């Protein structure tokens, strides 16, 4: 019992072996990220098998819009994680308590905003993207339910980010596993038994996310040995709320730019027809799992850097950054190899249409090498963010997305037009993504080595 309890205790990353601390912190978060990815994957598997390929395309087409309209949550989550980890590392209880209280209030305001504004913008955005009429109503219904129920999504991500900043990645994992099981059960009940279709998977996801958020609240209320939860801390204070926004805004803008680019590229994707839209959904679902080690190590290194920068241990930050990046690259290489080896079987989980399976497998093969490059980008960007430098990763993401990915996608499509491919080669979508990932890794490494991030501590 004592051993299990130790796993749920906050991790102090300012002492001990850097790589061991990073791995110990990353593993439960990696499992949690995989479980979170299961939300969308299970949705796709269920609708693909019980409703059809068009329903699968509908869930995928809604994704970029969903990501665009929840950027406020991303910003608050990143800002909260950086401040919490640095104040925790510096052992400043008062500042830590005020930061957490302000995060809770800011999240409530952002949730109301998203529920109203995003719900109104959902259909116009779908029309702007030339979403096929055959899947329009499904896409709109799916988005509407998720936006109305966005409170669970917001609070889970932000509260779990706070707990990770405090060094507790196990609790977030446990709660996410519970909600994932609930999501799978409700998916099957709503879709397979009640025939609710795409709306059913959206409702299942919203309910499951609300459960995970409530469990996070419960855990946070019990961490009184680290910070205080008083009503006075819930009142917005300019000092803390502006810091959260200042640190988190670049990440929110990055997510917004990335999502807008995805929307622009989604318009190109839609021009290739329902079959390619469905293939793109399948590839992106598998891509979500391939990216999990990179995102997990990136987040772990944000916490690691934040705590050690707070304690002013910069040599230790660099040592952990090197070790963490090498481990992330190794894990990514192994996982990518497995995906390539078993690609056809993986794609077959989503659909029984042979042509769709083969098309998805071919597109996935194009992206393979890019995952190792993304391990470098995510790990070193995580270190810079943890130190308080959220602007550099933002500019790199904007440059690689707007100046590289989008022009290359449309450029290849234009140059490969032919009687056989009137809209150009479909591969342009994934070739552009691969090129942007590789160049992003090179630029991120350069700016990390410059060392300007050391001057950005909160």
C-alpha cells in the first residue's frame, strides 16, 4: 500500500538522476496521453464500423475546427503548468496557491466563452471549408455537442496540467483511464445499441471528460500539504492572471495558427473526396499514437525545466534536456518501426474497405521519418517553455506551418495536376507535413543551443 501511495506523491525533479526522474514522470503521462488519444480513436472505430465510412470522414473533418476553437484552454494550461512548476521548484507556497486559484477562475471564463462563441461559429466554418453536404449535418452535430460540453475537456486538461507542474503525473493517468473506459462503454451503448450515430460518440466523449475533470478537482482539493485552496485565491489578480496569459498565449496562438493551417489544408483534403478524407482521418488517428512519446517527453521536460529553473539549477536543466531528447528519439524510432511493420493491420481496425486500408497505409509511410524529428522539436521546445520562453517555440511553429507546410501542400497539388489527378497528387498533404517537421527540428535545435531561453524565468 505504501508503494502504491509513493507513485501518487509529487515528484521533486531538482534532485536525483535527471533521466530517471524524466522517465519516471513521463511513463504514466505517456500512458495517459495514449488513453486520451483513445477518445478520438474509439469514436472513429465505432462510427467507422457501426455507421460507415462517411461517418468516419465526418468525425475527422470536425477535428481541425474543434482544435481551433479550444485554443483558450491550451493557453491557460501551458501558462499554468510553467508557473506552477517554477513556483513549486522555488518553494513559494503563496505564489503557487494564487496561481492555481486564478487558473480555476480563468478556465471558467474561457469555458463560457467557448460554449457560446464556438457553437455559433461551428457551421459557418464547416461551410467555409466546403465540407461535403453528405457529412455536413454529422460534423455540425458532433461539434455542437462537444462545444456545449467543453467544461469537462477544459478543466481536465488544465487541472491535470497543474498536477503535472506539481510533479504528480500518476493521478491524471488514473482519472483518465477511468474516463476512457467510461467513454468506450458509452460509445458502444449510444451508437451500437441506441443508434445515435456521430452524435452518440460526441455525447459519450463529453460525459467521460466531465468525469475526469471532477476527479481532478477532488485530487487537487486534497493536496493541502503543497498549496492552499481558499476562496480569496479564486479572485482574479492581475499579477497572476496576466502571467498565466503572457506565458500561455504564445502556445495558444501556436495552436490557433496550426489549427487554421489544418483548416486550410483540410479544404485541400476535402477536394480529394470522401475516400481520401476518411483515409486522412485514419492516418491522423494512428499519427496521434505515434506522436504520444514526443508530446509526453516534451511535457515532462517542461515540468523538469520549470522546477530546475525555479531552483536556479541551469546546468542540471541542460543535462536533463540532452538525456531526455535522446530517450525520446529512441522511443519514437522504435514505435515508428512497429507502426510501419503492422501498418496494414492498424488501418484495418478502422474500416473493412480494402482500398481505404491500402490508401491509409501508403500515406502513413510518408510520415514515418518525421516522428524522430518531432522528438527533437517537442523535447527542446518543452525545455524552452519550462524556462519561460514560450515565444521562440511559437515563432518556429508559425514559420514551419505557414511558410513551409501550407505552400508546399498547395504547390505540389498544383504542379502534379494531370488528367488522372485533376486536383493534383493526394500525397501533397503528407509530404508537406514531413518537410515542415524535419525543418522544424533543425531550427528548434539551433535556437535551443543559442541559450536565450535561460533569461526568461518567471
